[in-house]
C-alpha cells in the first residue's frame, strides 16, 4: 500500500513538472500567432489607477522609422544575435562598475520576453526565467515577430503601451505616420518613459534623440533591419 502511494505521488509530481515545463512553451506558441493579452505590468499599473491604453498594430501598420529607431537605440545587433548580446552585456558591466548612471545590456528579445511573460523586478528567479523565455522566443518566433510584439507591448508613458497608443498620446497621429524625428524621440524615452516626454522634450531627450536619429541612417543604409523585412 505504501509503495503504491509513493508511486502515485511520484507520478503526480512528474505530471506537475511536465505541465510546468509545457506552460511556457504553450504561451510562446500562442503569442507567435496571436496578439498577447495585457501583461502583468499593464494590469498592475491599471489597478493603481494609471489606465490602460494598449492598441495592437501589425508591423505593416507601424512606421519603419520606429523599427530603425528601436534598433539604433536599444539593440544594434538585433539581427545578428540569438537573444543575448554578450558584447553589450560586458560593456554594461564595465560601465556600471565605474559608477554613475546604471546601464543595461538587455536585447530587444530579452525585453520582449520580460514584458510579455513575466513580472517587473530584478530578482534572480525572474532573470533566470527571462533567459529561458528569450531562448524560446528566439527559437520559435521570427525576428520580425519579436520586433512586432516588442513595439506593441513596451511602455511609452504611464498607462500607455505600444506604438499606436504612443503615437496618439505624444503626437496625435497613427503609428504608421511617425516621422524619423518623432520615432527617434520615442526611442529616446524608452529607458525611463515615466520620467521623460517625447513631445516638447527636455535637453537630455533632445540630445539622445539626435544621436538615435543619426544612427538610424546607419541602420537603414547598412541593412541592419533586414531581418525584420520592412515594407
């Protein structure tokens, strides 16, 4: 009787582990073809009274300028890495060791994994799950899909998520109509969208946006966005 009970518990534990292992894969497969539901961050901020402006747009309905700006600002090797940019991580570690403003080394793939599937925070459990989800989306999704999801779920202002909501919030226009300057300003506020403004920006955002806009020319001319297959 005791042996049978032990086998039952072992079987239940194995089933539970299998379910836990399959849940992330199932989630990644679903978001590969369907827009993600509002994320944990979106729902948490909405409960706190910030509202929830989340409007999905396919990549064909988002200006290529914003894709170029995101790559220039956030992940220059987006098309060539497989989820992790070791060089950028090492540079961030070296910079942070010297003190001053903290710099991150996360790729667009890592940020997408975190934003869609996980909770805000910097604990090691979440970072480990982020790495696992990053490997999954890089394996299952195309680079185009990663960029499409990223631009739709990233936060651009309190309660404002995705390129369409951001374009309307900051510039009163559609995401498809963003100019290079507007796209650069949106990308410039990504490190701290709750602190900075894309419209009527301060000196820091203007300087950063100018650098991003200059780098966008390199992204476009050198074909660094080819993996996204822009229209």
